[in-house]
C-alpha cells in the first residue's frame, strides 16, 4: 500500500518491487510439469538471479527563493536472469534429476540415449 505522505524514493521502490513480484513467482524456478503420452512427467528447474537498484536526491538552486520542499529526482532499475539448470523426470516409479549443466542439448541427448532406448524397449515388451 502506497501512502501519500511517503517520500518519493519509497514510492519508486514500492512500485518497482510490486512489478518484480508480479513477474517472478515459484513457477519461474520450478516450472509447470509436462506429461508425455506414456505418463512420464517432466518438470523444468531454473536458476533465477535478480538485481535491484534505486536512488534519488533532492535538488535546489540556492540562488533562487527558498522553497518549502526541494525538487526530487529519482529512478530505479532491476535485472532478472532465468537460466535453465535441469529437469525432474518421473516415470511413476522413480524420480531423476537431469542436470543440463554446461552441456549443449545435443550432448545431453546423446548421454540420455541409453535410458531412452531402455524405456522404449520396456514399453514394447509390455
């Protein structure tokens, strides 16, 4: 809640934090689960980093007449970085964390190929 007697810098900070709060939520870190046709659930996991800066000052021209309140200048800024770090994969019997780390998607796919083949072979046998 923003009160009218707040200092202008407080209003700037409150407004910026409200906007950031609306942008970032738990679904940003732990994504929405995706369920495949064979019942496997995949949940994306991300790392979220955020920086926030605000500042301001009151300025006046001392050669002009004295004023009751100095003019105010201020601003704020924020930066958000969302980096995928892995996936939680559940087949209904077990849960595995698949870390994508520094590998590109093709390297990760080649690393997971044996698990994918085994899963497909189990489905074919059933």
